[in-house]
C-alpha cells in the first residue's frame, strides 16, 4: 500500500486558515498545534487536575468500558487516568455502523497522537473517544453510503416518532437489521463472513444505537487502548452538575462571551460556524424524553415555541439534583467535556476547528484555555481499479479530488485532433473584432445602431456557443467508454461530490 500526503481545502474558511495560514487566526486559539512548545505548555496548565476527580472518572469509565467489551489495553489506560495520565480526545455522535469513515479516522488519529505524545512528553497519554449520544439530529446518522457497482448506494434506517430524542437512546429495530443485511450483501470480499458474524452478534447483544456504536468501536480499537465515554452516562452527568448550575446561573454572561467570539470571527471576513441568536441559553433540557432547546427570558427559561417555561431558580435546583436532564449545545459542549478530563489535545474535523475558533471567551469565562486542537486526517482510499484508471488517463489522484470536471475536460482536449477551445476562442475574437469594425463603418449612417448592434453580437455569440457545445457533445460520445470509466472514478473517489470520508 502506498501512502501519499497532500494538502487539500475544506469548505469551512476558518478551518482552511487554521490548516494553511494559522498565523492569521492564531489569536482565536490558545495553542498552535504545529509547534512542540504548545504541548509542553498545555501539559503544565492541566497539571493541577484533582486526584479525587481522576478516581471518580476512572471508576465510571472502567465500568462502562467493561460492559461494551473493551480490551485489556483500554482497561490499563483507564488505570493510568486514575493516576497521572493526560488525554487526547476526539468524538462523534453514534452513527449507523459507526457513521462516516472519518469517525474511524478520528479515533485512529487520537490513538496515534497519544502514542506519539506519550514518547515525547514522557508521561502517560491516553486516547479517549467521546460518544455524542445526546445529539438529536437523526438525519445526520440514519444512513450509510456504499460504493455500489456504478454509483454510490445510500441505505437508510428509520425510527418512528423520533422527534428530538437523543440518538444514543434510539432502540434497535428489525428494520435496522434488514438494512445491516443489505450492507453486508453489498460488501463482498475475503473478510465478509467474519465481519458479518461480528456485526450481527453485536447487533443482537445491543439495545440502542449508542450501545451498538460503542461495542463496534471497542472491538475495532481493542488493541490500541481507545477509551470510550458516552455523553449520556449518569455518572458523567453527575460530574457535570456544577457546570450546568453555572451555565444557568451565569447564562447572560455566557451569551455575551459567545457573542464576542462570534464577532471576533466575523470581523476577519469569515462566516461563523454557529449562528448567534440573542437569548439562546446554549442549553438543552430533557422534557418527556425530548431534547428541548432553552431560551432565556428575564428570570425564566422557555422552549423555542414558548409553550414550556421554567423559572431560573427551578432550573438551578434541577441542575444540582437532576443533572441528567441537562445537555449542552455545540457552543458549551467543548468546555463542558473539557472540565471533566485532563485534556491535552482534541482531534477535530473542520467543523470542530471552526467551533473552537468562536469559543475563546467562553473558556475564559470558566477560567480555562482552549485545548490544543489537532486537525484530523482526511483519507481517500484508492482501490486497484481506480488506480488503474488514474494511470491510464495520466491523472494524479489529488488533482482529480480538487477538480474532477477539469481533469475530464483536459482529457477530452488532449484526445482531440484539434482543440475545440482554441478554435472557438479565436473564432469569437475574430467575430467581435469584425463586428466592431462593421459598427464603426455604419455608425455614420445612424448612431442608434449601437444598441441594435450589441444585441445582434450577443445573438451571434450565443449561436457560436451552441455550436461549440454540440461539438463537445459529439466528442464525448466518441469517447463514451473512457468517459464512463472517468465517471465511475468520480463516484468512487468523490461520492455525491463529497470526499469519501
């Protein structure tokens, strides 16, 4: 297997700056992930993590990871957390069959980074995967995309009356098992039977999507020591109770801190990753099992539609006594999680990198610093058939990923006996020149000819463009086999015009 490293662009402008021009946005973050000194400084800043909290956290993680079948190395890593280990964390909501490929890549990157920092810093560094089971956006996790014979195949699972229920609590159903059978059927290969047996066994032994997701990850990373932490674990919610209390008590200050971060990003000409809504508390509250966004209104909190309402004092009491009823949104989640762990670094994707860029003032409100945000890898798998086509048409994979339409167009240009682009570009220039000279000569008859002449030229150029398009169509038809192969390549490397992961 050959590994090729290339720099590609994300759609999120903040993430692109973070990767390619960190200096221009460094003031939004506390650490530069690309220099060694950052890791030493961050290590020093988290050295005072309370021993009692370490023991409590380790006990919760040990019980949970044993239940999901974690390997020996994972349990040993949890022991290290109870002593002096620090954490490299990543996370994702529990998707069907682990969700997008980048979920696995993030977990792998956290394991490898932890191993590297363990040697560099001479202190135990443990990889932890935060399972965002509290998330309620079912549409984000209800599908799996397979390569398919000629184009991508999307398979979806369904859930009745899901509403705003946390996805980690969604029960597994016979219908989901049927989708799993379809996935296995569409994934032939030497490992198909082993994979099928394991997935069906874990499916039968699990009750919810969150549990099944965790069991699969524990199995995949059993030899790398990955520790799993589910956001819905009651023990973790108890640890977070003081955080939720402050989030309610100081909610106006929290909103003001986020507002400043929002405009810090916007002032750079970048689009903030999260919309600013005045009065949004950045807290969810579980009401009848539904994750309900809260908005602050004077001394009370209400649902978005105003039908549900609680007094601030009532919320403060609930935060202390029933913290499992509270859940942070994307603005408060990073600091809510970071306050539980001796967090050295977080492995994040482009969206998470962009989120963190808005949160420095939130962290300051809680007297904390943003952890080192380490960019996750993006991986494109080029299988033998795809590599054969790339070589046949003399296209580099990275060029195809950046501009697949341009690569296909260039191939057609190279195979033409004459260049359609060059011929028609010259023809248009000649027409424009001749038309201009014609107008100059006849203008002496009547000046009103200018407007008519402009319309006449536009009509001519449209007809020329139509003719060019027809010729290109004929050219594509004469290269139908090659184009079919290039389009297959596009579906394989860029399914639905997106990166594989």
